[in-house]
């Protein structure tokens, strides 16, 4: 099993358990069945607007898998280098609840 699959499962499990997360969407090569041992993992994490002040993306991501480096790229995306040298992208967004 690829390490990325363990990371993906860890993100899925954490999203299910974390009440701050309202939705998660993965994108990239693994969603197309094209991921290999050199592929990175990418996610959009949606947080409800009224809970965003309690959400720390740095802390959240560090609980997924051990991390060696976290930085923001030129687009403002949080990029991590996990201890196994796998790269991950995590976009955190507020999820605004619309009242009808």
C-alpha cells in the first residue's frame, strides 16, 4: 500500500470525526486512479463560518501524519512536506450557511 493511501485515509477519518469540518473534497491524481509513489495529495477542507475561529489548519494537518515542513505557496495554499517526503496541499475554506 502506498503511503499516500494511508494519508488519504487519515484525512478521511479526521474529517468524519471533526465537528468543525463540514465537507472535504480531494482532487488530483489519486482521484483519477493515476497516483503513484511520487504523487502528492490535495484536499479542500470546508469549515462552517461560525466555527472558523476555532479551526487551526496548521494544527489540523499536523495530526494527519508527521510533518517536516509547512508553508504557503504563491497562491496562499497551505503546503506540507510530510516526514515521508510526500507533499500535500490543503485549502481551508469557510463554508457559509445560507439562510433561506
